């Protein structure tokens, strides 16, 4: 895997996320959402299954909400008592592509970045303060831990005769409460450990920024992806009906 500077990946993920909020129409971000989501899932499948799971769970909730509030227009699909109309699909697709774009950009950043290297380059390249930089570092280190705690909770539930996957709201609460309890406890002791190791008096490093050809490729891809929805919005490129 080619080494890409974490600060470049951070900027890439940030720009991709901003595009999802700036362009509301699914036709404007469809072209860039699908490749980012596909690449993000491929890269993050082994280490960040929890994020992919939350994305799928979020879309299921989104689709149910669309059926309740926007199920209007021509009938697209019908099965027994379930009738899916054009309005529900358009509403679900509009948010799906935006959510997929954010998830894909996040997975790409997480999968190609090393937490310690990310902290160093964010402080050095972008001159971010130590506090936000450490928060990003801690979040990167915490995600694999969340996945491990989730797998442990599944194992414990199976040993007690319960199902290992979240299906009902009760299942969600029995997963969420122990998970939050574990994470809060670890965050508390991590904060104490960091202060005892002199986090506030640590000196910032200043090194020359050296970009590789892979960094320039990522920057070029990012610029192209910024230009595509702009070109669609102003009519240079045709809109795609979703």
C-alpha cells in the first residue's frame, strides 16, 4: 500500500464531508459518492466493520422514516401490505448518497492513516493545536477498541443464550449501555495518564513538508471530485436522474 501523508488524507476526508453538506441533490454527488463508499468499504472491511454496520443500520432507519413521511407518488414496489412509492425512494436516496459519501471518506482516511503519524503531521503540516490533534488521535485509537468490545459483547450474549446481533430496540440498549460504560471508563483513565506524562508541556515538532507523488495524486482526485458536482450544478455536466 503506497504511503500517503496523513494530513493530505485528513484534508481529503474533510473536503469530501463538506461536499455532502453543500450539495443536497443526489444527482450532484452520485458520481463521487459511489466510488468513495466502495473504496472505503474495501479498505476498511477488516478493521472498521463497526462503522460499516452503523452505516447499514442508519440507512435502514432512514428508509423506514422515508416510508412514514415521504411515501407519495407513483408506486415503485409492492409486497403484501408494504407499498413503496417514488417519493420515499427519492428521499432515501438523497440522504443515502450524502451519508455514503461521508462514510466512504471517513473509511479511506482511517484505513490509510496511522494514528501516531496522523498526530505528527496534523501538528506539523496544518498547525493544529495539541488539544484537537490529541482528540483525533484518541478517536483513531478508539475505533478498533470499539470493534473489539462489540465482539466481546456478542460473545457474552451468545454464552447467556441471547442473539449476537442487534434486531430489537432492547438488543440495541443492551449493546449500547455496556459499550458506553467501557468507553467512558477508558477515556477517564486515558486523560489522567496523558496529563501525568506531561501532555501540556510537550513541545511541537516542526519538520519540512515533503509530498510524494501519491500525495499529489490524492490532491488531484480531490480537486476533480470538487469540480464534478459544481459542473453538474451549473449545467456543464448533465444531471443524472436517480
